C-alpha cells in the first residue's frame, strides 16, 4: 500500500503541513515512521480521513464554480468493479468526483483506495490519471 509524507498529505487535503502534523499529534490522523524516521500516512487511512474532512466541511464555505477544463489532484476513496465497467471516486480537497470507466482502465492504471490520482474534467467527461 502506498504511504504519503506529511507534505504530500497536506497537498492532497488542501491544508498546510503544520495542520497535518497537528492532526497527527492529536490522533486524528494515524501515522507510522519509515526507516529514516519520517512520519508517513497509509493511503487507505488518508483516503478515509479525506472523506471525513469533506463531509465535515459541507456547507461551511462556498466552493467557487470553475471552467470546464479542470484538473483535480486527490486520492482514490472508492473503487467499484463490475465485469466490464468500473466506478472510481476521488476526494480532491472539498471536491468528491466520481468517474465511470472501463474495468480494464482501472486495472491498467492500478487504481485502488489510497492511490493518488488526478481527475480531469471537461464538459461531462471525467478522465483519471494516476500520479
């Protein structure tokens, strides 16, 4: 499973690294240390925490509308595989994006909960790039 540094987690969550450190110190985010002593966050834990943050923030502030061409860097929070099709959810800061794509594409990209990905939105289509 992929792990994220405090700085990477901060960028994915749209907050400062100091905020993530405070959350970790307070026990809101579970961390572990690598061989070099750096604190890391497991991708699955970060995915779940990002969903919690987004749900807690619903209605707290107005989210600006944007143009049709946007890239939303975030973390995969859910993958539902069918025989041919798949549904992938990404939490990108306060934005939850859902994309329907082929099962083959999900497997080729290695998309799973906790993996960093970017949802690219143009009109009614969402394309996902693994980062």
